[in-house]
């Protein structure tokens, strides 16, 4: 029993000495100043000039938190890749699927020149088109929205 214990101790000490002697010392590098990274190149706006069509959007009545009133609206949800910049210029239009006429809503509730206006929520990535009045004839109708990036 003592022989096995002594051999185990010898193997452990030998292994410790072998691994300890293989350890390299810490090298010190001369004082080298690394240059700062080059400035980032401005990213080209890949959406400029492109048009997107969103079909089969249904007009619904409900409360809108942004304008704090009941509205009739259509909405394009979950598109933070498109609706995420306050500096990007959009041209928004829509048509009711039974019509060939495109309607261009205003860009703000307060400054809308016609019966419709739109806004985007930059933090949640969606676009909404609303009516300036509750129009029950629109509820349930399908529309297509065209968004052109200028």
C-alpha cells in the first residue's frame, strides 16, 4: 500500500515540475501606439427611389394612442427595417382595392389637407394611415398602400 502511495506522489510531483518548467515568462512589448480606426464611411441609403406595396390591408376602427382618439385606420406593422428614420422622406399613398385612384394622405394630424393623414412610429417600426373623421364605410374594406422612399 505504501508503495502505491509513494509512486502516486512521485508521479504527481514529476508532472507538476514538468508543466511548471514549460511555462514561458511574460514578454513585454515596446511602447507601440496603435492608430485610431479610420472614420466610418457614410452608408448609402439603399431605399432611396424604391417603392414598396403592401396589399390586403383592412381598415379597422379603434383607439389610436398617438393621436389619442378613436379612428379608422390601416396599419403596416413590424417593419423597423423601413420605418426607422426621422430623416428619411416618404411618399405614402393608398387605394381602396375597388378603386384605381391613389390617395395621398397628409403627413400630420394637425396639418392634413384632406380627409386622411399618415405617420410612422420610429421606435416601434410601423406606419399608420388614419382618417380625419370616423368613416364607417371604410371599415372592413381592403386597401393597398404604396410607400416610395425619396
